[in-house]
C-alpha cells in the first residue's frame, strides 16, 4: 500500500516535483525504492539483493508487488524493520506519514508475538490484541475499504486471538514446510513439462 501510494504521489507530482515528465518521476521513484530495498533492506552495498518493482506498459503501470519468500517471511520482517525509510520517501502528506510511523511498529510488534515459538500466556494474547486494535484503527483511517483484506480481517476481528487462546501456539501450525515442498515439486514438474517430459 505504501509503495502504491508512493507511485501515485510520483505520478501526481507530490514527490519528485522538480522532474517535469510523469514517466521520469515514476522511474526516479522506482529506482530509489529498488536501491533502498536492495542496498539497505534486503542487502547492502557489498552484497546487494536483486529485487525489482514489477512494471507494465513501458514503465507506466505497477504490477503486483510481492515480498514473500517460499521458505519464510524474512523479507517482510526486513521491510518492517526498515519501514520508516520507505515511508519518508513515499508519503508526501505529513499527517499520513505520521500515521504510518505510528501504526506500522504496532503491527510489527503484534506479528512478533504471533510468531513466537513459546506457548502464549494470557498476557501475550492481551498485548497482541491491544497492538492489533491500535494498528487497525489507524490503518483504516489510512486506507479505508482498500486496506481491508482477508488478512487484515483475520487480524482485526479477533479470529487470530481465538486461535491463540485455544491452541496457545501458532508456530506449530506453520505451513512453511508444506509450501517449500510444493515449490520444489512444482519446479520439478514444470521443468519436465517444458522439456517434453524428458
């Protein structure tokens, strides 16, 4: 959502205002985001990552932005830890920027509780609920209906908390191993299919 807002701001000359052509503003923003992601978030100057923003229509439209890994969600964690840099670059309106600065750390802290390997205490779950409630109230101010996905519904409605109270641990139900196996199987299948079954 932040990157899409950043692209919209570049298009509408709210950022990179000294660049006259919209396509050049979008290109400048994209290059800066890719530099930050590859040299500060997922890599460094000695070993940069190779992430890029998917673009369509000769650089005029943004494709689906994904940051997930097959093995784990370490990219998302890295992004959340460096989110202030992305917000500062992308969000031109100071009030919206401050709302992001307030709510994203709440989300990050809540997810850290979700991901813990130890059994949840009642205090852990109550802290999680307080963090998610505070995050979601501001998130809805920022994004209204567009920010309400199935995932945000699971978090904000209390469904996750119900599982936390019932099962006392969510880590054991992780599907990372299954997703990894599925990726290996799919890769093998499509390689054989694309090479005539040899």
